């Protein structure tokens, strides 16, 4: 009984904490402009400062190396012009709010400070929050990280807010969303896994300095797991939303597996794992497939129920034997379940044994059968790569070079989505699993 009360308290605390976090693009505070970060004694140093918890070259790293700084310039490209033309938009991409909301820091006009420059792309304040209220105080002696957060700084050092922020553009949320029409007009397909993409970005912060900065140390596995949970939940919420989940007579097709439709007509392609038969599109459950592995390890007593609810959702969408229960109702139920999963991920320390168990769950015979579709296989590859990297950082791998060879072979099987061969992917994944089993401590 005491344990249940403790879990309930933690759930209520986490829920209240997340409810108070306002996304940078929804903040009521005014921006200050990145020029205020660029001084060489602030964040514009050419090289990192030795002996400091802050690198002081964060602005320089962003400006020179970070693709976020180039996001606005994409809107000036020929591809952007073609997308605008195909969608019959009235303004060019660099003046269209839908485009600017992800390709720049685009607050309402009244919240743009005099030094705010839209063409700087996804700038410092797009992620760390508009600095109008905390810019001056965050350098004052005695000011804590929590003080900065109360003044509008975004707590990007915490896994849930970090994942929610990154996914808001790279996946979509209530305010920003790449639709099927936009992709049909020429926008690239969104493919994202937060931990892998973060690892590919130039690092502009120190880790392991909690006692000095008051910030949380980064737990890559938690970031990955929470990213999978939030992406799954956002998919279900958009699907359940009568305004965003539909496009005229049709559902919003970007929520579904692309290759259900996009494949050569002489290929009779469908996903037998769902039991829905040919001719039916199915929900893009790539993140949900990763989440089921997380649930199987963190909460094995509820793993079968999670799998059953996901199967019911697929069957209801396809008009199968569960269609007597509305697909939207099942999606909402599954979304509620994910709330509890997120709290569990936050509460439970992920040790090396648990990390290995999740990785094994993603690669066991039962899971391998689920990667018949390109999107699921792609997400599995990114997830497995991220978790193997985390194992390596913990010193839990031997013969890393050999494992990397197998990872490269796995990636090759994903080189062309419309020519994806599930058997080749499964074979490469099994080889990687055997290599891991034979090489790890």
C-alpha cells in the first residue's frame, strides 16, 4: 500500500511539474536576440574556457557548426519555392508562418525584441526560451538554474521537456505539424530519434557538473525512452483529434505507414504481421514498437496488455474484429497508458543490466518479426544504434569495431525505402545481435 501511495505521489508530482513547463514558442516573455549571447566573455568565445562549468563558446559552436542556425536559409531554396508553388501559398516560404514556426524562432510580433533577427533560424532562444526576463539575472551571483527557469528559461536539461521540445518540430505537436499535403508538395519525410540526432549535433554544454550548475546530468537512455513515449503519444493524440487527424474525407495520411501506398504497383506489398491483409493502410507504429520493448523491461506485468491494446488499435483502424470499439477511443486509452509509462521511465534508474535487457528486447525473435515495414525497421536501427552507443559509453562492450561493422551492414539495408527488403534487414539484425552476445562483458 505504501509503495502504491509513493508511486501515485510521484506521478502527481511529475504531472504537475510538466504542466508548469511552457514551451519556448508559447512563452509570454519577449526575446532578446542572439547578439546578447555573442560576447566573447559570455557565450561567444572561440575556444572553450578551462576550469569553467560553462564552455563560453556555445554561440560560436551554434553559429559555425549547428544546422539549426541554417534552418531559415532552407526557406530561400528552390525546393522551398517549389513547395510553396505546389501548395498554392500566397507568400514565399520565408514569410509563411507554417514554415517559419519550425525553421526559425518565430514569436508573435509583440514579443520580438528589437534585436531579434528572424533570419538567424532556430536560435538560442528557440530552445532555451525567450531571454527578456532572465538575460540580466542569469549572470548575477547567487542566481540558480531554478531561478532562471522561473524567469522563463526552458529546462532543456530535463529529459521530458527536452524530448517534447525537439519532437515539436522534428515530429510535430499541437502547434507545428508537417502534413501529408506538405510532404506530397515536396517537404522531406520526417525521420527522427532524439538521442541519435542529439549525438550528431555539435556539443555546446558540459556534462557531469551538477553541483556547479544545478542542472541535471544527461541520461541518454532516458532521453531515448521518453522520446519514444512522447512521439507515440503525440501520434495517438493527432490521430484522435477531429481537426488535425483528418484531411477532408480522408484521415491525415502522414500518420500512416508511407509504404502501405508508396511502392511499385507490381509489388503486392502489405504487412502480414498485423493480420489486416492487403489493400489496407496502417498506422505508423514505429515509435510504439520501440515503446513496447521499453514496457516489456520496465513493467513486464503490463507488457501483454500493452501489446493487446496496440493490436486492437490496428484492427479497429483496418475494420477488423475490434472495429466495434471505436479506433479513436482505443487511441485515447493507449495515450493515457503512456502517461503512466513516462512517469515510470522518469522514476526508474536505468542501469547497465536494464539497458542490455531493452536492447535485447528490441532484437529478439518476437520483435524482429515486427520490422516488416520500413518505418519500423528504420526506427529500430536508430534505437539500437543509440543504445549500443550508450553501452559503449558505460564500458560494457568488447570489440566495438566488429559491432560497428554489423551496424553498417544493418544501415545498408535501409538505403532505399521503396526497395526495402525485410528479410535482409532481419538477417542483418540477427547477425548484429549474435555479435553483441559474443562480444559484450
